[in-house]
C-alpha cells in the first residue's frame, strides 16, 4: 500500500478511535477495519486526507444502509449494495407492486437493471440512455430522506461524537420491521401488509 499523507488531526483521530463507529456530523462509518490480515483505516468525508485503498474500487468496507440507517451495507467493490439485506428484501417487494419501480440501491447501474443495450432500436436506446443519465445524477428522494431520517436517528447522540457502530445498533437495532417502517415513511404508504 502506498504511503499517504496523514495530517496531525487525522493521526490523532486514528490514535483515539479503536473500532468502527458512526461519525455523527456526517453519518459516515470510520475506524480501523480488517480481520486477521493487515488493518486499514476507513475514513469519512470529514477527515483532512481520507484514506484511499489502492487495491479496492471503494475505500470502505461498510456504510450505514441508505434506507434504514441501522443495518450496514457496502463493501470495497463497485458492485456492492447501498442497502442492508432487510431493506433490499423490502425494495424487491416494493418492485412487485403494479406500476412501482423499486429504488436503485446498487452502486453500479448494472445491479439496478440500468444499461444501454448495444444494437437496440434508437427509441429503446434513447430511453435506456435517459434512465442511465437519471441514475448517474442520483435520487433526490434518497438525498432528502438521508437528511430527515439520519438526522432523526442521530439526534440522541452528541453532535460531534464518533459513536461505536455496536452502540449505534444497540440504540437502533436493524431488523425487517425497522426496514418496513423506514420504507413506509419514505414512500408515504404503509408497507406492512405488502
């Protein structure tokens, strides 16, 4: 691994934090990662010089689920999910409802069934390209949801704290019930019976 510049502030942070935790100001998970092999540092966006892992597509092993903010998702591959397994299951059920398109919860467009097929008729390719462009801009509903839902869950903690992930999940346990509740509030429709 290449040596990266670490500011004095980041170095002090890395001395202070000994386990993965939620950085309350931004909602990112940061801390040491790695099991039996070499330990790496997972940064959040607030650090002076966020750690870059040159052997990974994404320099993060885990993030909070972008729907429930209780479970974890992600991984070092560009082909990782942004939602936990419980939320992915609810999203699949949501996609089975007539006229409802599930949320694009995969990092890569292919994971969400979004691609431009070679040899497609121009009108089909145009629609596929429009959907790909929409995906690349991101989902405003999920950005708004993050501000609202993460803010609600983070409120009981000190505003500048790094809360160990295990403590965050003790306060806000991930579960299928929590995922259904989060989706229900996100889409404005009770999904308990779907």
